[in-house]
C-alpha cells in the first residue's frame, strides 16, 4: 500500500452536463480546460442513454477485462475516482427500473440523457502518477517522481 499525503489547497470544479454529452470525455475535457492534473471525482449523478463499462473477469495476473454496454434509459447513481497526472480513473453505478443495477469502470461513449452533475476536487500541489508494475502488468497509484 502507498499512502500519499500532503497538505495542499483544494479547488472545487462543478460540471453540469447537457443531453447528448459524453460522460468520461466531458471529465477529460474539464481536466484539460481547468488544468486538473491531480484530483478526485467525489460526486456524480444524473441520467444516461447508454453506459460503457468494463469489469475484471478473474483475479489472476495479468488481468482480463470484460467490456459491455448498457443501452437503456439509466439513472446515474454514482461516479467516483481519482485523477492522476491528468488521467481520470472512474467507476460508475447505474440503475434501470427496480432491481436492475450495473457497475464498473467507466469507458468512453457513455451518453447523457437529460443531465449529469459532477463535483471534482482539484489537488493543487499534490502530484500523483500511476506507475507500471512489471511483475503484475498493472499500473499502481503513487507519488509523481521528480
């Protein structure tokens, strides 16, 4: 486990997405436009026309991901994750009707139906990066070097 702790100023960036906008791509655009190199998506709600996700298929290394799309009107119950070196790693939970819930790692091309609202905390002064772990073939969160 790595713990990266530093007292830094935090800014809040709120996003209000409109019908037809793409969820992940909008967060990526906000990161570029507001110079969010490191931060956290701490809240996300709304509605989606479709949601693209993936989940892991087993716990061996290297991992294998199963990609899937849910193409129905969805309630966006939660979006959260870490932004390290400008790259968001986000997970979502969506629902459809009663008892139909889907969750996973957010992928591109998840389209907003009516609206989506997100809050991003921008960490000013804290530098994060995902470092390759050659033994396990994954990238792990840690402090940025240099």
